[in-house]
């Protein structure tokens, strides 16, 4: 099991957090996804493909930097 922290660009509110969380939780292998609005981070745990996490954040309308 891997834990990785991604920095997310463009989040400004609770709706942003919900959108990113919802999309990332759909990624196969993710067991936990936590978005921190103040730090602009996404912490994911599980056995996942980083590219799929980045794509899910993009699908939510935000960008991994």
C-alpha cells in the first residue's frame, strides 16, 4: 500500500474539495482520499496508478502541479 501527496491547483472552496474527492475515489485501488483545502493537497492511499489520479483530478476540473 502506497501513500502519496499531490498538490492541487485551483481549489477555492468546499465544493472544490467534494469534486476532487468524488472523482479520485473512483480510481481503482484507492482506499483513502483526503483533500486539504488550506494546504491545497490531496493525500491518497492504496495501490493505484499515479496517472489515473492525475486524470481524475483533471476530470474534476483542477490540475496536479
